[in-house]
């Protein structure tokens, strides 16, 4: 038996065992725990969980705040994922083509990524200040409207989106830059000989061959859009009037502000299933279109 587990076939699983144990304790068990308690009425007002079946889910469906939060999350995801990916790809291409100061540009764009989210949120709160913030002062010099940003329901979510693009742009740019290094340079040389312009060269060569990296970044950025909590908690508290609240922050409010563990568990279950469905949908739709060769 000992020789069996010493065989090369079992060695990879032994190396993975610590990570699997960690995932079971801190990821899979809490997920299963949330699914279980989503079928119970469990709060600080009840001494013990009371089985209610699909009661929490029915209550959730009829809750207008839930749909407002879902709508905010969709907007936040759409306007952070696609602009950030597009800008990251363009910047990666431009940096890959420069002859000098390439490292300087990489560090400059990547630097916001290494700033802790708490510190970044504090900096942007000061920048968004209606009276002292540098953004409104600059708009004032241009004689443009100076919105309330975080204190205005019309611009609070937009403020979080702008900050998220700034924060994640460097990370995605670096991923794209790493993907560009793997592309065959011979194709670009042939394109130059044929007289292809900058746009046509990247449209027909770079964009198709970089699609595996694009798919990976798409999945990562989708998951990130569901994890937007710290900036919401520090900058807006989901307000004004739930205008900037997202799903994970609404889960936090139900669990630790209203102490409704059953509803928080139901919301968590919906978020996990929604994210799983979206990831599988992306792999199903776009996974088949990923290009590894132009031949």
C-alpha cells in the first residue's frame, strides 16, 4: 500500500492536498453552510433557526431593493469590465511597441494595483470632495458642472466605476503584455512587408491571437465585479438611497446590520449561482471562439 501512494501518479495529489484542505474549510464549507441556512428563518430575533423552505427566496424576489442592487451590480460590471479590458489591451500594445522607457510606463500604469483598496478609497474620497477635491476644482477651471459625486445618487455609482477602472487597469495591462510576448513576431514582419497599417495589423493578428488572454481577463474581471465591497463600504455605504449598493454589500447589510442570517444566506446563494452560471455561459459561448493559431 505504501508503494502505491509513493507512485508518481499519486504525488501531484499529495502536493495539492494542503490547498484542497484549505479550500474545503474556508471556501466550500461556508458555501454549503450558506445554502443550508438559506432555507431557514434565522436572525437575532429567533433563538434557533426555523425552517421556512423557499420563504427567503420569495421575500427576496418581492424586495424592490434587491432588484435595485442587482441592477447596480450589472451596471458596475458592464462599465468596469469592458472599458478596462479595452484600455488595458490598447496600453499593452502601445507599451510593447515603444523602444525606450518601457519599464517606466509599466510601473506607472501598474502602480495603482499594488495600492491597498482602503488607501485607494481614501485618496479618491478626497479627490471626489465637492468643495476641496481636485476633480471639481479642475472642472471649475473649465467652467463645467461640479457634481456631488459620492453624495449624489446620480453619480455615486459612476464614481465607484471610475475608481475601479483606475485600480484594475494596470493588472489587466500586465496580463495582456505577457500575452503579447508569446505572439509570433514573424506574422508582424510579414504584415509589414505586405504594407498593412497599424490598425489592420492588430485587428487581424493581435486581437485573434490574444483571445485566450482576453477570455482569462474576462473571467477574472467578472469575478472582481462581484467582489466590490471595500470601496462601497468606505466611500458610499451603498448610498445615497441604495444608488451605489451592490450585491455583496447588500449581503453584508442583511447579515451584520440587520442580523438576518437567513436572508443573507439566500442572497449569497443567488450570487454564487449567478456567478457560476455566467462563468459557464462565457466558457460555452466564447471558449469555442478562442484562437490559438491563424492557420
